[in-house]
């Protein structure tokens, strides 16, 4: 729950509060967060809620699963995005030496 609250704070800090529908916790065990089937099974009822009708993306806040889109939603893995951005910055020589 601490990660979820911090994610909410960071989203607000970055000025994206209006785009945030909610921050949900899947309540999976430590072992389960690494198992894609269990992770996506826990996610399915959340993205299927009627109040999520206008939502098109889910931000994965903390897990080790391979993410992919689910039923019309894109699922974003921030760590993977951060690593891709780091790689781009390194290739372009944007890091201080």
C-alpha cells in the first residue's frame, strides 16, 4: 500500500492528477507478483469495472511480470520505459562524463 500511495503522490506532483482514475493494489503475495497469469487474473476485474470505461492505459507500479495489453487497455511497465530512456540517453551521449 505504501508504493500505491507514493505512486499517487508522484502522479499529483508531476501534474497528472486529472488523468488519474485511481491507484489500485492487486493484493498479491510476493511470490504471485512474478507470475504473469496470477497478476493478469488479479488485474482483470479492476479494469473491467464500469467506472473505468474511459480509461485506455494501466500503469504497472510494482511487479516483475511481462506486461502486455489486456482487453483494449495498454499496460505500461515504468521500469522498462525508464531503461529504454536510459539506453537512448546513453547512445546520444547525454550522460555527464
